[in-house]
C-alpha cells in the first residue's frame, strides 16, 4: 500500500470518528437554536447557529459556560437592527438594537474589517466581555477578543461597547446610515447602560460577517474539542 493511500485512509478514519461527535453537538444545540430563532425572527438562523457553535466550542475549550450572548450581524446595513442580546438560561430576548461599525469599515454597509491598531475598523469573531468602566464615551464595557488574528488586539485597541449620539433612528433617516465609531460596536445612548449591565463580566459577543478567511480559520467555528454548550446558572 502506498504512503499516500495510508495518509488518505487515516484522514477518512478521522473524519468518520469525528462525525458522531459533531452530530451530538448539533443535536444538543438544536432546541436552543430553535428557541433563539423564534425569539428573534428577523435574525438569520445560520448566523445564530454559528454563534452557538462558537460559544459551545469556547466552553469545551475551558473558557466557561454561556449565560448571555450578544450576536451582531455585520452583513446587514447599519440602518437595520442587527444586534440581538439573548439570555440563554431563561431563553429570552433582552435587546434587539441598532449598532454602529467602525469608520473605516464602510458607510451604511460594512465591507472591511481589521485587527490592527489605529485602523478605525471593526473586528469580527468571538469576544468575552470584561468589566464596565466610565470613560470618554460614558459608561462602557471592555471586551477581550478570542479569535487569533481577527480580534485578539481588541483590548489593546480599546474596542468597547458604549453609547453614542450617532446611533439613532433619526440620524439614520437624515444621513442614510448610522454614524461610525473608531471600531467599537456603539449602541443607542438610551439603552447603553442596561445593555452593558446584562453583558458585563464574562458573557459572549459574537460579531459576524461572511468573511471566508475567518470562517475557515476561526478555532471556534472549526472546533477541535468535544461537543458542549453548557448554560450557566440563572442569576
């Protein structure tokens, strides 16, 4: 038997063995996905599935169970509500909101993403929330980027959730888009404090865009660990 046939045979065996594990993971998450899709019918179910896959992998990797999850779909224009915050433990939709993207990410439609310092662009991928603080944009929430090469400079770049006056329906109606941040997912000032308080201290934020390189290389979307999606205990 040739060496090449041995290699391909080994790969086939690995795929065969991994298939039941992947199937178990999808089966375990299916009821939760169905609930989230029902709670947020405007959200893309495929994006919600990727978000649950990512937090499930994060949990299996030892980063901790999910209690609350924010999903941002940057494939949608800024004039649409494209941020959803879910309470996974109680299966509730807490927020469905407008959210701004970075100045150099695009106008109404997001086109470009970056992990570089001073890029003034949005980053995609899975984030873990840290502590809130009061800064130049008021009450804000620090985040840690978990996707290597895509958002892991978030803390260094000061990518945070904060309120902004340019995130408003009236601004969108006047300008044809929301105002833009320096890379932060800025939200309406009226909801910023409440939204930050439910997302602070170790929750997850999943920022999506159909970027092929990210989809193929994110460790959380191509999980090497066993199936998991524990939901943290209720408050």
